[in-house]
C-alpha cells in the first residue's frame, strides 16, 4: 500500500485520500466497479489523479492534476473565440463520414445508427453484461477495435481524403491561422453503444492528461444526436459546467 507524501499530495489531504484509495481497492477486489468509479470521481474532484500500484488490487497512489503538474488550459495562448463551446454547421453530403465509416466497418448494409442491432454486436454486449465488465472495457468496444484493425482513417484512402478535405475546408478557416495547423493524423473514432451506460468516462479536460493547452477538440458526430445520445461538454475551459 502506498504512502502518500509530497509531492504527490498535500499533507492536509493525505488521510482522506488514503482512506478513499483503500475503499476503492476493496471495491475493485469484489468487482464493485460502480463504487470504485464513484470514489475515483471523488478523488478527481479533489484535484488528484490516481497512479496505479505495482501490485494487482493495490491501493495505488495519487498525484495532483493541473495546474501543479500538467500544463492546464489556463496557460493557453489561443484567442477566447477558440476556447469556448461553439457549434458549427457543415454539409454532410460533401463530407459523408457516416457512409464512409459504415463502408469501412463492413456492416452488411446496416446503417451506422443501427449497428447495435447486428447479431455480433448484441452478442458482445451480452458477454460484457455477463462478465460485469467495467466502463473501460465497454468504452473500448468491438466496433472501436474493428475500426483500428481495418486501418482506421489512414488505412482507408476515401475516408482519409474526406478527412483531409474537412480539415482544409472547415477546420482551418475556423482556426484562422495563416501559418497552418498541426492536426491528429488518425483522429479518434469512438462508438458508444446504447445500453452501456452514459458515464463511461469521468468528466475532464484533456490538459489534465498533459495534452497541450493549445489543443482544440472538434467533435464530429456521425449519427443523429439527441438528449440521451450526445456528449458532455464545458461551455468554456475549467468552468466545470458540463451539459
């Protein structure tokens, strides 16, 4: 069991954090992952991340999140217009990500918004439920794995060409930098399946995980969004008003 001392945490927090880590470890040992995840979120709300212990089931240790260790968003040099939530409109016929991703995943003619009805997906979901799988395993589901196995964006010329056109025609004018932009060569593709829970990852800013404070996230949904089928976002960095 780790002893938590500076610089990992403030001495005033040490006793509380040690108790929370022990409770979290106990919950994980009996596969009560819901309780373990709630405790993890409580620790994060105190401004700490968890460092895994060397032993399986160990309590682990904690370390401070930004701004003490990570380059927090408050250090960003981006203009205010690029540090707030903004919705942009684009022509989905000109940039048909849904159709191209459906083709990549080989869904047997099933549209992307109904892929959860495929027999193989339902079988995977049933297996996850039987094994009481925790959030991480459900989040990195079989559709995500299939996308990576099939080469993702970079491995599929039509999809990659669409992505590059989208960056040039839509993203670059929004950023408005005449010099150009650095971009993620293979963008993150995430498929969240219905019935797997809405809280698959704790609310966070990427700078908490040492991403550049000048990084901009563009979320491009490939299926129709509605109240229970969307993404939590902050209206501005560090406001914690996720909605």
